[in-house]
């Protein structure tokens, strides 16, 4: 009898793990439409994910980071920060990931559910 109970417990644990896995997968893969860059929490750039582009982000201290968007994939192409970790974070295509440049206080995320409209197209703010 004890054995059967154990099997049931293992089965329930596996099922719970599977459900959690599916949920996290679903959340991570939710449709995203917009590339958003923030410097110190302020939005400085929003661009449609499905439009290829290369965006310079001027930073308050005179530094510049360059974000690339190509075929629905986003990455940090250039950055003159000390550590270069943001470039090392590679490419992202869904909201499960974000790219962070700590020395420059810059965070890139993917947001939105529907294709971005023209109104969302804020250009880079010049400091
Ligand atoms: Zn960096």
C-alpha cells in the first residue's frame, strides 16, 4: 500500500512540474511586438520588433550603446561600457529574457501583445 502511495506522490509531483514548465514556456513565448530600451528606468526608445534596425542609444555621460533588431531578434551590437557584459548576453526574441548594461543603466526588454502602432514609435531622446 505504501508503495502505491509513493507512486501517486511521484506522479503528482511530475504532473505539477510539467504544468509549471508549460506555463513558463507559454509566458516566455507570448507574442511580443515592441523593443523597449530604458535608461535609469526612463523609456528612451520603442521600436517595432518586426522592423529591422540599428539604433544608437545616447547615454547621459556621453557614451553610446547600439541596439540591433533583425528578423525578430534583438541584441546589443556595440557598447563602450567597461565590462561589455551586455554584448555577451547575446540575442533575445521573447520576454523571458532582457539585456542589461549595468554600467550604463540601460535595460532592453520586449513588450506588447499586438503589432506596435505608429503612435508607439517614440524616437531616441537626446540628452
Ligand atoms: Zn554594457
